[in-house]
C-alpha cells in the first residue's frame, strides 16, 4: 500500500536528528570524526553547534559515543527529522 511505502521510506530515509551544542573547535572535530560514518545523512552547522541528521536505521547512541570520545560538548538532544528533511528524503528515493 502507499501508506506502507511512505512509512518505510520515512524510517529508512529521514530518521532522526541530533542537535549538538558545542563551540566551533568541537564542531570541527565532530564533523571530521563523523564524516563518512554509515547511517549519517548530513551535518549542518547551526548557531551554537551542529545538527547531525541520521537515517532511520541509525542508532543515535553509537553516533553520540563517537562524539563524546572525540571532544567535549555542552549538550545535545535527539529529535525527529523536520519536514524539510523528510521531503528531501522522499525526493531522493526511487518511485
């Protein structure tokens, strides 16, 4: 069914987002450490840190473990992907 297709696409495409609060130096370290990591869609620089967008099947704990082992951060939160990211994932997937 169409609903199943979009539910599956959402879970495998735009999964979640880690908003990481950190300074510029830590942001550079995190970007370098996470570049090329499986399950990572992209990293955006935001005021006060980074937004790390993950695929639906990624485990945020694994990503945060790598971050915390590489540098100090001020804080973080896990949230669902925003609508722009969901539409981006829908646009990249085959029909």
